[in-house]
């Protein structure tokens, strides 16, 4: 059974990159080495793996990656720190 990984990297500038791969070790090394000069992380190295989750269904993994990419930085930080109870509240829009 093939495993798919949705992962989050923390970049040197404090931003987060979310991606998907079936070979997490290889993909992480590609980010670290700057294999793809046009990628988001190339000029934001070094990067650090701060979160990953495993999936057996590629469709579900792709869906989760797209969902996380839309999240705010605060919501991604809650996911990274394992504060799952905070996730629903961070999805709510704040009105003044």
C-alpha cells in the first residue's frame, strides 16, 4: 500500500510551505538542496519539516493539502503544535 504525505515546512523567513509527496525523505532533501530553482522554498532556505500526516488515499491527501494551503498562519501553527481544539475557532472570521 502506497503512503502519501502532506507536509508543512517552516522557511527561514517565517512562512510556511505546504506540499504533498509519496517520498517524504526525498522531497525534503530536494527542498533543502534547492533542487528546483523556481520553487517557493528555493530563496527561503534553510527549511525545516514541522508537520506531516500520512494518507493511503491520494485523493484525500490532495484534498487535505489544498485545505491547509488556504489556512491562516495561526491555524497552521495550531496544527503544527497539535492544538487541535483551537482549529475550529481559528476558522471563524473575526468582525470588529
